[in-house]
C-alpha cells in the first residue's frame, strides 16, 4: 500500500459525532495505523486541545499514538512566536491555556474562538472597541456553522468574526482551516514538505474539501456531519470522492493507495 500520501482528517462530524465517536471510527483509525499510513487529525475545534482529543480517543479504546492538532494549539504557538499580548474570547475550559498571553489593559490582539450560546451584544461591542482601537483580530477558526450535538445546525464563530471585520474594516488573521498554513503545518509535522500531495477527509465543503483542493490536495467528503446527502446539482464545490461513513472511506483509501 502506498505510504507516500498523507491523510489529514477532521474530528467533529467525522471521527466524533456529537459527544460520541463514530461507530466505525476505531476500525478506521486502526486500519490507518496497522497499514502504517501517515495521518494527522486537524480540527477547527476551539473547545479542545490536542491532548483533549487524544484523551477522548484513549478513553474509547484507541491504544496507539494519534497525531492531532486543534486551532487552540496552533493559536497558542502563533501568539508565542509573535510575542503578542491578548484578550481571549473562547469557552471557559480553554481560557486558562492562554493565561501567559492575557493582558486586557494592553491588548495587541483579540483572539476569538467559539463562545457557543454566550455570544451577546456586550461581547461583540467589547471586541469591536479593542479592534477599532488598534488590536489585531486573530480568528482561531471562521466556520460558518456546525452541529455541536451531531444533529442540530447552529451558528459558529465565523459569523461573528465577519461582523467585526465589517465594522472595523480590518481582516482577521486566520489560524485554522481553510488557511493553507494549517494544512502545511500538519504536513511538516508528518515529515512531508509544504505543498506535498495529500488527502483531506472532512464534512465541510468549504473548509475541508475546497480548501484542500486549492492547495493541491484531494478531498473526501463524508456525509456524517454538516453536509447533507446528496449535494445539490448546482454546488460549485465537488469533492474528489464522497462517502456515507468511515467504512466507505476505508475502501476508498484502499483503492487510492494500492
């Protein structure tokens, strides 16, 4: 089996459906591990770190090492590299991870992640004032929507970040997908040069499929997350492959990598 094509995998909507692993996730990850196929989980989750993802997998019986990165990990590295002080808007369990950078009195950057149902006019106005006053906007991700419970579709952080961009006239610095930096960072961590061919498995047409295709990757769309089957005929984004579950994707990979 060809081991020269790395596999990048989204987590929510692919490996995790709501609060549970997909029923065939263990078999799928075991297949990749046993066949020694290089793979990396890159998720736009702003509610978890790579350690959290690994703990979830371990608690579900995954005993081998899984490479993983979230936008939280990548954002922390960006702030550290740029030596930026920040005000951080994210869910409560993630906030302590940014403690070394927080300086609400001298904010060089406003970091925005997911706030779930805690978005409000007051918070939006706080962010607006800091950005309008000169702070950079750092978007952990700009997803339009997602399914936190695996069923109901809700607004994600991208809608609110776009509003701040509109009123301040300032473009955010995007850390997560569809930023090419995020894909290429994962490739480098797998010892593949930036720009190498790869396969992206995801449930998001824009952030997973189109973004990977634009930088030379191939996209496998899975219909277990935010994208419903079938795609509308007028969809401008067409995946290279599509699947109803991870079991189907295993068979697709066997054919691609043989």
